[in-house]
């Protein structure tokens, strides 16, 4: 007799009480979100190895840091599968009346109307958009970068140089995910909140194009662009999987250089 239901007009069928369980499908995912541009810093050391005509070449080593902070407050929906089960009761009995505003709740101590403890499958239905999640989600990661590779310095005019480089790139992530959501199905809702952290490394490559202007024999101003392909970061934080795409990362750089 320790059971309850919300709607006697819809949940009584013959000599059975109908109770259901609803679960989201495997592809219950939040929308993709593009991050706004983020600021970072990089320091680069270039070692000259040789000169060929007016061009010079060598190897460079660079370290960088930036913070990635992605937040999402959208409401999204997913398909739900609803499994209904029948719990029999003795013929001739009249189940208690229940409405969504005044549901029936049998007590643990009793007495109350008895139903069978055998759950007999009654029906299965798929409900598109049956689940919704609303609330706030956040993914925050400190990204420490390291890259190494050859470079080529090509003079252009009197005080300008074009620098081409490329090679190996590595990113070390210190990541954290948090969420505070409400999951709703029909008139029922439940809170879902949690957090998790992770450390990971991504391996890839980089290509860079820089333009430098020689202020004097020691100092230069530099502007450039850099492309990095580091693959995809994916981690399960306590039942929720976060995916961040670092396959096509574009950096715009401004800075100065000093020769010694």
C-alpha cells in the first residue's frame, strides 16, 4: 500500500494502476556554443642557425597561457522514451481518486489500497522533445601551450621581415565543469547540479605567419597570425560529457621582439 499516483482518470485501466518511467535517449545533448575571443600571452625564443643570401633560418621555442571560459544558459530539449507498467489490484476495489493538484500518496505504515508488486510491461512510447533542461552550465579551462619548430626569416624592403614557422604544438589543460539545472518532463521536475575537474594534454601542430618592423637594430614590433590543430578535448564529468574542439584554433598576435 506504499504507492501513489497523480491522475486516477488516466492511470486506471481495467483492474490495473498504470505507472511509468521516462528516460532521455543517448543523444540528449546541449546546443553547440562558440566561444568569444579570449586573451592570452606568449613568449618565444628563436635561435639563429644559418643564413642563405638575405634569408635566415633557425628554430623557435614558445610557451603560452590563456583561459577559456564558456557559459551557457539556454533551455534545450531531448527525446524521451516512456515505459508504462501495469500493477494489478483485486477486482471490485475502487482506487483512490487522484488529480495533479491533489495526488494520492499511500503511507508506509498503511492501511491503504493494495496493488501487486509485479510490474507488467504495458506500453512503450517515444516522446520527441519530452525532456527539457534549463539552468546554467559552465566550462572553464586554463590552457598552457608549448610549441617548437623551424622558422624562416625573409627580409622585405628595408625595415620589414616576413617570418614563416611551423612544427609541433602541445596544450596542457586544467579544466573544470559546473552545472545547476532543472530537468523537466511533463509536470514533473528535478534539480541536477554538480561539478568536476580534469587535467589533460593535447598534441598537434601549428603554422604561423608574422610580419616584423625593425624599430632599431635591437627592437622590432611584430603582428601575426597562427593556426593550431590540436584535435578535440572530451571528458566525462560525473555523468556529463564536455567536448571542446581545438582542431581549428586561430590566434592573432601583437608584440615586440628583442635581439641579443
